[in-house]
C-alpha cells in the first residue's frame, strides 16, 4: 500500500533478506523486548530507523520548503513592483501566519488519528477522518475570510499607513482563494503522509513551485497585472497543488484501501474530533505566533527601523530552519503514530531516540554555519553598515535559537504522534506567553539590551518549553501509550474512529 514503511514487514530488515542474520525469525519488537540488546546490534538498529526516518523526512522537508517558497517568490516579485507594493504584501505576513498556523495546527490532528489508524491497519477509517478534517477546516476558512476581507482596517489599527493598508487589503482579498485551498490541502497532505506516501507529494510540490515561478513572471512582468496578479497567482498555485493532491488520492492504487469515496459518516463524531482539532491548532499556533510576536514588540523600541530590519533578517533564517525542522517533525509524528497504532512500544521509543539524536546533530551544524557566516548572511539582505552590525550582534542569539529550534519541533512531532496536543498547548501557553514574553519585554524596555533583551526572553520561553517536553517524553511509559491506542481502537464504532478521537 503506497510507500509502506519497512517496520510493517514481519522481520527486521537489516540486510537483503530482511533478517537479523542468525535471528531470522525475530521481529524488531521481540528483539528489543528481550533486552538488553547486544551492543553489536545497536548500530544496525539505529541505521534501520534512520533510513526509515530519512525516507519520510527527505520528501517531507521538500514539501515544507517548496510550499513555503510559494509565498517567498510572490514577495520577491511584489518587491520588484515597488517599495509600496512590497510593504503592502509584507504587512499581510502576520495575517497569513495566523491563517497558516490555524490550518496547519488543525491538520496535525489528522497526523495523530490517521497515523495510529494506519499502524493498526484500520485503513477504511482514514478517508472518513480526512473528510471530517476538511469539513472543520472549511468552516475555519469561512471565519478567517472576514479577517482577510477587512484586513485594511486591521492593518490601520496596528499602525500601518493608509497607503500600505490599502495595498495590503488588495493583496489579502486576492488570497482568499488560497485560504480555502489550505483548508483542503493540509488535511490531504497529512492523510498521505500518515500512509508513508511522501515522494509523490514532493514531486507535486516541486512541480507546482516551478509553475508558480513561471506564472508569476508572466503575470507580473509580461501581463503587468501588478500586486493583484501576484496574489491571484499565489492562490492559483495553491489550488493547483490541491487538485494534484486530490487526483492522486482518488485515482492512485496506493490509496484504494484508505480512500473509499465520500461518506456521510464524516458528519458524525464531529464534536470529539473538533476538540482534538482545537487543541492541535492552539498547540501549533502558540509556537508559530511566538516568534512573530517578537517582531511586533521590536517595532515598539526606540529605534524601530534598525531593530525591525535586523530582527527581520534573523527571523528569515530562523524561518528557513523552521521549514526544514517541520518536515522532520512531520515524519516523526508519522513514525511514532504508526508504531503506537501497531502495538510496538519499543520501536516507538527507538524512533524517538534516533530522531532526537539526529535533530541535535543537524542543529549543531546549522548553528555553526550561522556563527561562521554571521557577517555574510546579513550582507545578502542589506548594505547598511548599521543593520549589518546589529545583525552580527544578534547572531549568537540566532545560533542559540537555531539549536533549540532543532529540538523543540521534533518533540512536538512526538507529541502529535502520541496525541498529547492538549497537554503541550498548556505547556506552550505557560512557557511562551506567561514566562518568556514578559521576560523579553522587561529586558527589552527596562534595560539597555533593547532588541537583544526581547530575543533573550524568547529564548527563555523556548528553553523552558523544550526542557518540559524532554521531561514529558523521558517519563513516558510507551507500553501504556500503546494500551491507550488499543483502547481508542476498541471504542471505535463502525470503523469511523470517533471513539479513538474521543479517547485522545
């Protein structure tokens, strides 16, 4: 079925015969159960898990980065129209971030439920879960439509000039179709990822990205439709991605067991799934908005121009790092969810250990790159000496954030795969907004640290959240987590998984 992960075969695949040499009748779970595992087998076990992780992560990272680049390319073309057009498009980044955070957060519930369902081989339930998610996310898109339509007054209310607010309103209204495309695409992506179908998603995202560049050039430079054309092209590209996703789900043999057509059952069990969806959205949105809040607060400092420019440059690199780690996080939630649903607590624990070790190594490398090229990175964006110096001063803080950013999303991926969204939402609210943000405001406005003080507050919040998730993960009894997953499966009625969702 699709691109099945190798843990679903009965034997540990460490060689061409899917056997542990002289232990050819032993499954991975049984092998780990009779621990301690011989030292000589650990490198092969880690290599096996790493291979599975990167099969999923490689394509997931490509999808995350290329879909992020759609907006990035649109902003680049908008910038060539003029400073006013770029300011109008950039002013909407916060509004788009709000909508993207909600849609991505709500869709993470699909990762939890479908991931565990796939591991438990409850394939027929997955299509209904996807449809149920789409219904709820279309409802959220409808509510967000009012924010997009009246974005002009919103931008004026937060201090934007009349001309920027006017351009921003044009841009936002043309992105309303993109809002509904996100409502469809996010659940469909998670539906496919839960089945380990990731390569087709990567091919589709790269194809759409290349088409988007060509169409943006034609619309902006050849047809000269300006900011309106740039925004509508972005909406069109997202709908093209949705259409490709939908065609694959409906027509591909890989989804013949998980997608059995539209069903009225999608309208049943809405409330318990809605509760999981809300906690998922709150959990992820609190993480995404935290870094954006840093930029907003920096704009209130005594010298906002240099502060905003320096933070914007640093946040741009942090966003690139985030897209990479979000792809890794998505594969983590799939691996953990699959193994819990399949009743493999030891393998789930192995997956968590391997992915965290991998993320730490990657984070160290990325942090080193930031520190080594601290001046060169800022020169890619500006020639202003004052801004370059400010970015250079912030680079050590950026390196710390990049390191923490490599661990925290992975732990969040473990939480999504295990169904801990509500717990992590409370953790995020406390560590980020009750502790981190106030510390940043005090250091930024009451000391001479300025923008660095605000950033230190953000680091404090992320550090506390990371430590809390590490403790939560380390203290997890994976045997109990498997039992919880089994109980959810028993509560399911008529294969619609409403009981599973309610148990989460």
